[in-house]
C-alpha cells in the first residue's frame, strides 16, 4: 500500500475548506503535513493545531518550509496573500487555488470573499459558481482545472450566495486534489 500524498494548505480565515480537506484526507488518499496561515491567530491555525497539523506563520520563509515538508501538492484554501514568485516558479503545476466565482469573471487582486459575491449580484449575473485553477504569478489567471456552476436565485443576499458557493468549493477542490494526486 502506498503512502498518502503530502499536501500543504495555505489559508487565512475561519478554515471551513481546510476542515473539509482534513475530514476527507484519509479516505481521499492524502495527508495534510502543514498549514501556512497568513495570521498565526487565524481560526484556521487553531483548527490545524487541534488536529496535530504543523502551523507556520507569515514570518516563516515559505520556500524553506515547503522544501522541508516536500509536498506533492500545495492547496490555497482561502489564502489572501500573494505567494512569492520564487515559490510559484519552483512548484509550478503543483499549486492550486479555489476562487468563489466563474473565472475569469470577478477575479484578480482584491476580489475575495463577500466582495466577489456582492460584485456578482451588483452585475446582475444569473449564474455564478466556483473555479479551481493552477496558481501563477498573477492573481486568478492560471489554467482552470474545474468549474462548478450555480444559478443565482432572484433576491438572494451576498451572504447566502457565499454560503452556497462555499459548499460547491469543498467538493470541487477535493475532486481536483484527488485527480492531481492520482496522476
């Protein structure tokens, strides 16, 4: 029996995507060997510590941390900082991100969280969803690996749209991870 693929997750907030990956990891054939949190006090960091996952903060040298952990895949799950270019180049094709819109619409610097959903509603979109893509030097411009679409309900709030899309992101992200670790 082969050992599970090693993943490092980057996250910034509450950590619902991180928790989903953690809960799914054994059955899905991977192990989360580290969390890089944009803030050491972020709720996601506490989730990781409780699960016994090593947590690294913003003061760490990300390149050195990754070299030591030697992940097969790096997953951005609500990470709000830009990944250093040398890391993106060194791990090219092995860093994926989930974004709460149908890229290329509503992507780019500053487009995250509730901002995305408010922009979707303000634009009068009838469809939204999520995108899992490869990470490149530019925000949200990497090759799209999977998109899941959702009809925008008339009169829905940005908060409710965000909650619906978060659920889509969980399954889309897990699907792409499983595809990538089986290649």
